């Protein structure tokens, strides 16, 4: 491919005069009056050509400017905000006050009367414009809420900003959008209008305590939390406030669309518990963005409710474990963890690590921990997939219980025939199976 170059010497690419008709040396070009009066002409033309090659085509510049899409304008509680999406990065949305920046993107100006905004991104200015409402926008910018094809995540973020409540919600509330323009709102009226907007899409938005609101399908039951009583008791225990109720700062939990495995990794760290779960546990991507500072127990409540609204539950087992299961799973069939045996060997954090491992590896590990031989009643049981990683140091008897429990959650029951032998059976075929 030939590369165009721009020379600093304006005569470098000048045409060579043709030879004379008699075969003699080429004739010198005639220097007329016009040439003598414009000595810079030979410099300007190549420079203009270079500039033309440096500029991107008009079409590509228009596409770049259209990259940002204005979704909402908000002027409630004395602050002006614009919400806009970066269409080149799916799920990337900004909500900024005038003059504020996020990741190098700055909201330069905002006119809520005309629905226009200007941002600066990497030194370039981009103008964005709302579609004009049917009856034209009023001149007064006081208390404006203006939405244009705003998503559920967008309007949730706006509600959180206005009310300083964290919304706990299911991920499957539907692919809905919101478009309206209204003004003369104070904060309570704005909150009520947004609750009404949710209701118009058959979604109930219910304030929940001082810090939260729950979004659910119209008429859906708010699930009970197995850990609720323990969370409330721990939160009210003044002796634990300095050691266990550490502050979780606003924005520290920022999960716009987090897959279940990553969510549970964070949950394990926050609760300081080893997670026991079925390897095949299904769950949609989870959304949770905290809007205020909260203590550890409030944050655990928010995570527990988010799981429950998405069809899952957490059940604390002892002081070091939690079982993550579907809502209808009967965790009453799981035994309680044993007290650590002071004479038993200790297992270091992370020393038990099964990631989609076959159950036969868990059988072998159990034999080492419990000094009991495991025999599978069916060959296929040895190939069942297992997930388990111990977060903290455990005594060998605690670790053996954890392995046995996670096998149970994956459909394998241990039948202890004597102190030295264990038979692995499918859960459905055991006499004491409850599901």
C-alpha cells in the first residue's frame, strides 16, 4: 500500500520540467509576475494537503460524537445532574453534576430547559440533546425530571440519588424503558413520581427501613431471610460494634452486573464464612450498588436480600460456614458443624480447593481427614462436579464435615456403616432424604 507523506520541502515533489523539443537540456520554467508576488504559495499548498490528510473523515467524526447518548436530566434538591450512556461500552453509564468528572469524562454544561448538555472526553467536546417534548419544554429548570429511553438501571440510580436509599432488586424485572418530562418537584414529590413510574411498569418499589428499598414484580412475595434474626442480633450487640460492624463506604459495593461466582466470593469475605453450595447452582447476574455508608451487618442484609430476590438464599451454619441454595431447598437436612477437635490436625486456609472437581477427589480428601474409607454405590457418583474452598483455618474434623456437607448439597449422601467405612449414595435413595 502506498503511504502518503507530507514533505517539509515544498519543492521535493515538484514536477520535473520536460526536456526541450530539440533534445537539449530542459527549459527553465517561466517566472511570471503572479509567482513573484506570492513567494509562500509553494509552502501553503503542501501544508494544506497535510492538514487534509490528518483530519478524520466527517462521517467518522459524526459517529464519534454520537457515541454518547443523553438518558436523563435531573434538577432536584438543588443539584443539576445529567445521565448519559457510552454506547461504545455496553452498560457504561455516567451520572454527573455540572463541572464534575468520572474517568476522564466531564460534564461541562447542562441546560434543563432545552434538554441539552455538553461533555468533554479526552479533550474533545461532545454535545448531546434530548428530543423536544410534545408541548415544548417550559423555561423554568426548577425540579425537573426528564427521562428519555432510560433503562431500569438508569431510573434505579436516579431514585437512589434522590432518596439516598439502596435499591435491592431482582435481575429479571424485564427489559423496560422510561420516558417522560415533568417539573416543579421537590425531593419527596420526585421520589413519589419515580415510584409511580415503576408501578406503571408493574414493578413495586417499597421503602425498606432507613437505608433500603425493595423492587419486586407487582404482587410478588418478599422472601424471608434465614439469617435475618442473627443479623439483627449481631447489629444490635454493642460489644461487636468495633470489631465486626466496620463501615462499608458508599460505592464500595458497586455491582452493576456481577456473575454469581464473583458475588459469592465477595459475600464470603464480608461474612467471613466458607461458602458451601451445589456446583451447578444457577443464578442470573446480580445488581447491587450501595448509595450510603453502612455497617457490615447492613451490607450483609443487602447481599442476603439480593440473593433472595433472585431465587437463592444464604443459611448460616455455625460460626464459619454458610450454605447457598435455592429458596425452596430444605437446609434442615444439613447437620450442624462440629466443635473443632483440639487434638486434630489443622487445615490451612485454601488447602481444600475443589473447582468443578470430580467427587472422587472429595472422597479421597475425606478419607485423609476422617480416616474412613469411602465406597461409591454407583460409579457415576464419583464424577459429580464439586466446588469447595475453605476460607479459614479448620480442624480436620471441621474440614471433613465441610466436605461431607458440600457433597450432600451436590446430591451425595454419606452413610456411615462403622467408624472406618462410609458408603456414598444418591440423596434421593436415602431413607432420611427430605428432598
